[in-house]
C-alpha cells in the first residue's frame, strides 16, 4: 500500500504543487498516488524530502 496521499495531505499540498516542485506532469503524480506507476529511486527520494518523511514510510 502506498501512503503518498496521506503524507501529501498532512503537508497541505496539492498534486499540482508537488508536480510543479518535481518538474513532472500532474498525471504522473496522480498515477503514483493510485499505485498505477511508481517513481524511480531518485524521484522517490526527492518526494520523501518534499513530504518530510522517508521513502520507506511512503510505502508501508
């Protein structure tokens, strides 16, 4: 299970906010949240930094 949405909501960020910070399309981020796709390791690390957590916590 992925907890990206939970962490995003705790930080009061929209999908568009994170997509802009990460320089990706909002659709790509949406697919990460729904589990249709997963970020590569570098994107996962950057996402964890933005959400102030660890990569491991995003997927527990």
